[in-house]
C-alpha cells in the first residue's frame, strides 16, 4: 500500500447497519496500523467521513495511532464547516479539496472505501 491514498467519504464502511459499518471501519483502520506495509501515505476524509476524526468517534484511537505512525490524515474543511464540526476535530489536519487532490496526484494508487 506504499504510495497509496485512501478516501473515506462515509461514517463507517460498507452498506449495512450503522453499528456494523462503524465496527468495520475501526477494524480496518486498526489492521492498517498493525502492519507498516499496509499503511497508506494519506487518508483523506470528506462528506460524512470527516465525522470519524471528531469528538466521540469510535475511530479516534485508531486514527491517532495511524497519524503517530506517519500517515497523513486530511480532513475536508468545507465538510467540517457544513456539519459545524471544525472545533471538534481531534486528529488530522484540516485542509481543502486542493490538499485532497494533491494527495491523490502524488499517489500511485487511490482507494475509496
């Protein structure tokens, strides 16, 4: 997964019960962190995905661990403003769509969850 970027645009993973979606994304993020060869260069969050990086998110600990291990976490500022969550961000950097596009441009592979 070296030189890859993951895009997360929902508050969870897959089409399922919301509780299962959250369980899946937390498991996925924890597994990425356990093996350094699986870690992408960046994870970009937009739309409902930004909700994973704010107060109360069950994914916060996994995201903090990924960030501590060098994964860039980029949060869409427009989305955070729309949901009025800018002050609740607990991990990652608040960027714009240009930051997300730049991360994609530099990546050899872009994966959307």
